[in-house]
C-alpha cells in the first residue's frame, strides 16, 4: 500500500478585475466556477470562493501537488491582481470535502450565504470558521 499524498490548505486574497454590469460580472464568475469545479473535481481539490465587492478570497485544499498546480494557474489569471497568500499550511483533512468549489457571494445564488442563520445546519463549525476568515480577509483589501 502506498501512503496517501500529503494534504495542503491555503487561503489567498486578490482584487477582482471583472468589470461590467452586475449581470456581466455574474456571468464571468459563473465561467470561473464552471472551470474550477471541473478541474478541481479531476484533481481532488476542494474549497470555497468568496467575492465581496471587488475582492476575492479563496480557500483551496487537497493533495499538496494538486493545490500548488491549481494555485499556479490561478496566479497567472488576468481576471484578478494583487494576489496575496494569507494562509499556507499542511492539512490533515479537507474541510470543504463536498465542494469542488463552493461559492459564497453577496449577490447571485451562492452555495453558502454570507450570513449564517442560527438554524442553519448545513455547515460544520470548521467550515463556518473558515468562511468567517474569508469574509474578514475580503473586507481588508
Ligand atoms: C478568482 C479565481 C479563482 C479561480 N479558482 C480556480 C480553481 O479553484 N480551480 C481551477 O482549476 N481554476 C480556477 N480558476 C481559473 C484558473 O485561473 C484557470 O483559468 C483555469 O484553471 C484554467 O487554466 P488553463 O487555461 O491554464 O487550463 C480561478 C480563477 C480566478 C480568477
């Protein structure tokens, strides 16, 4: 038996370069999510993406090599700039295991609402804690 590959988790923040009407921005974002979900599912990468005003914050987690390759592609993407890594650590589990890329936004149809209702049981405490960090990072650029 071979050992499972080491897991890695990271969070970065960037400034969105998506422009246009809210509908155009939503459409461009939909394109990013479609590709992300397909590629991440192939690579075993999971996570969540937040877009708040013009700031992205994203958590990526999965096999270390796959996370590094995914982040290398994301870093070269002209649809955002000022990419800053805020957390970058070995991980023992994939906290967003059921999402190849969940979307949390302040418009459109997010998978994860920006505010959690007290009766909302879809999210684990660990997921809620990471979403809180994404929101606070997105609010400080
Ligand atoms: C904010 C943002 C987040 C992204 N997240 C992912 C992601 O999680 N996984 C992914 O494969 N691509 C993601 N992308 C898209 C990549 O930058 C890239 O366009 C895509 O992986 C296809 O790469 P390729 O054209 O080199 O094949 C993201 C792009 C942006 C702007």
